């Protein structure tokens, strides 16, 4: 996540190079806005949903909001009712305001080192290949001109290069994963795997409800299961496709108003293996060994999440 505002006028249109792509992302929020967001005072009852990007964040926002409201859909953007800590100030949202229901729910993509303290945290991990592929599909057509940047180049830039520079302002997958893994057994952390969520939506809802201290009767379980299904979220995708961020991208980053990139996709497990090249996959595997195996001991992602069952 970028956190500085560019002083150089940005060219209109979607990015066709990484430099322009990064500049447009950086224009989306200001240092002052990020700093104010990070200064939020979380209450012990507050819930922050904070996976790395493209790892189930929007899905978990919908589950949590449905549980606390018994099915409210009276919103234009899920991040208006479950605000994004890092960017809400620049979107004109008051993070300290009362929300529609208790407990308050927030979104973030921050690692455990940088997240505002004092609340409760829901984290979902995802296979780095699938997260990278999903991020590419999300950005292409919105910030990136279709066909201008190859998938393998995008993954190398966003996941491989960032993994070699941990602690950067935009964060990196590997630091996010290790930081939250070390806290997975803390009482204020619910750590899940995206792949397990896909396998067992009902079980996921039950875990989230228990963590949020929400009594889950049969009716509420049925409502939440229905309204957090892929089919439901696709039918109502306008509520889950970053309306507020898209409007801002037009205003401050020169992104065309007709840009389209959906957050609500199939999210198939393992689909990236069909698309990411062997050389980039090998680079991701090497980073896994250097960043994850050395610190956590797991030879691959599958062996890591197997311990969560």
C-alpha cells in the first residue's frame, strides 16, 4: 500500500509502466491521511480484518457486517460501513464515528508490526501465487492498461521485488505472513486460511461469530451463509468493488471513469499455476525458502496451513 502523495502531475489514463503504476497508487492517499488513520484508538471490542491484499478481505468484511446487523445491505460500498484504516481519512470517512452496529469493524492490509493496537484482528492467509494472480487481475483494467504489463512482470515487481525489500512502505506479503503467524494463537487474533474458507463457509462463519462474541442462531447463520456466498456477492458486486476508491482514482490519479475490475471473482484455489510462468514461480519458491522456511520451518504454503486444521 502506497502512502505518499505524488507532487508531479500524473498523466491521464491507466498505467503502461511500473513507474506510472506506482505513482498513481501513491497518489491515492496522503501521508497526513495515513498517519491519522494509524493513530486510531481501537477499543478492545473493535474488530480489524487485515489479510494481505487479495486474500479474502472483502469477503470477511461482508461476513462480519452481516453477522453484526443480521443482514444489512443498505450501503453503497462495504468499506463505508467497515472502513479501511489506512485510507478512510483521505476518503472523507471519520474512523472515530459510530458505526451501524457493534462491534465496530475495520479493514486493513497491515502486518502485525504496524497495525494500530488495542483491538481484535481477523487474518486470512492465501497461497502467494494465487494472491499475486488475483491482484494482477484486479489491477489490470483499473490502474493498469490491459495488455501493457505482463502477468509475470507484475508478479516479479509486486511480490518478488517487495519480498527482497521487507519493511517497505507499501508492505510485502512475506512480512505480513510471518508477523501474523507468530500471533496466530493470541486470544485477540483469529488466523485462518483462505483455502479453508473456500472449503467450509459455514465453519468460517461460525469461527468469525464466536470471535466477535455474536450469538449465532440458525436464522443468522442462514442469512450470513447466503449473503456471503459467491453468487450473492456477484449479484451485488457494485457494493464490493471499491466504489469510493474508484471515485478517488478518477479524481487524483487520472484513471478513466469507465475503468472496470471486479473484486468479486471465483477465487479458485490453485488457478495461478495455470498462468504464472515457471521462472517466476521458481523465484517465489526461492523467496518462500528464504523468508518463510528459515523463520517458520514450513517447506511450502500447503504444509503451513495444514497445521491450522
